[in-house]
C-alpha cells in the first residue's frame, strides 16, 4: 500500500528513522519515491493503516515538518554515490582476493567485471535499487565465471544497503 504525504523540507533518511522508531514500524516497508514539485514523499506499508496508525503517521509528519532539515534529496544521492563507490571497492577486493588466492584466473575475473559493468555504473551513480534490479534480472549467471554464490554475495550487500538506507 503506497501512501502519498506532503512533507516540506523532505529528509527521507530522518523520516524513515522516525517511522521505524514508532508504533507503525511493523507495517512500514520504506520510502519508495518522491515528487519534489509537490513536496510529496511516497511511503510504502505492508497494508492499509487504521485510523490510530494514520494519526501516528500524521503526527510524525507534522513534527518532521516543524524541524528544519539540512539534508536535501541531492545530499541523499551524493551519499548514495559515495557509498556505491565504496561498495564496489568491496566487490572489487573480493574479485582480486579470488584471483590472488588462485580461485580464478585473469580471464574469468575480467569476464565477471564485464558482466557487472552496468551494475557497477548504477552503484557509483547512487542508484542502488536499479543496481539490484539489473543484477537480479539482467546479469547472466554462469558457473564458468559469475557464480550464484558470487552474485548472492554482491546482492546481499546491495539488499542490506537498501534496507538500511531507503
């Protein structure tokens, strides 16, 4: 269930933390989008909120609106880009470790890097959800290079990031 809420000075990171600390946390799945022109944020819940829960959400938003928020959407994406570069370094280090430990050869490592090019490009631009979609739906898994285990290792890090930052 997607709920549109008008929120001035959108700071999705702070709002998410406030919701997760509230009594409606169990139904909250995340911030799924923005409409900057309308000062709206799209919040997703597992099911419709009852009247009491709507009051809790409205109170959180009212309090959120009354607090100046220095973090803009541009700041959020700048941080996601920085985090994406850092995460790619983690993946790159794992590939290098596998190569230096003799688990893969250069050709295999290069084939894996080629398969992950779009995923990496999305991560370093801060588009973690798109990177997840690309890895799950478009990258070909092959026992000869990009194994299920390696794909799951990369996907696990992406999923953890999305869970903690979206």
